[in-house]
């Protein structure tokens, strides 16, 4: 069973669903949709954009988790390059 983050990641990066459409589909999870949308932003840029350390650490952790998935051969082309 997929976690919400995995489902959002799959919809956004594998199926090409826009962030706007994800917000429409998951209005109760707008914060998580936004976090997934930020995953393709380089880490240094995230550090400049996200002032709250707790949120920044969560985003970087998610980014690394999904990088590992991509590197494990889960067919995520162009993400995190």
C-alpha cells in the first residue's frame, strides 16, 4: 500500500498531473501536495526559500527518500537530475 506522499509523487512525477490538479483532488492535504511539488527544487534553493528548519529538514528527507526510489529503478526519469 502506498503512503500519501508516494501516491502524490506518483501522480505528479510519473503520471504528470499538475500541482493545481492535485490540490483540487486532495484539498484536505494541500500542505503535502505543496511539499511534493517542491521536491524538484534543488536543495540549495530550498534552503534559501524555506526559513523554518523543521519544514526544511522534512523536505530534504522526502527528497532523499524519493531520490533513493528513483535510483532503485522505479522509472522516474528527469526528477532530481
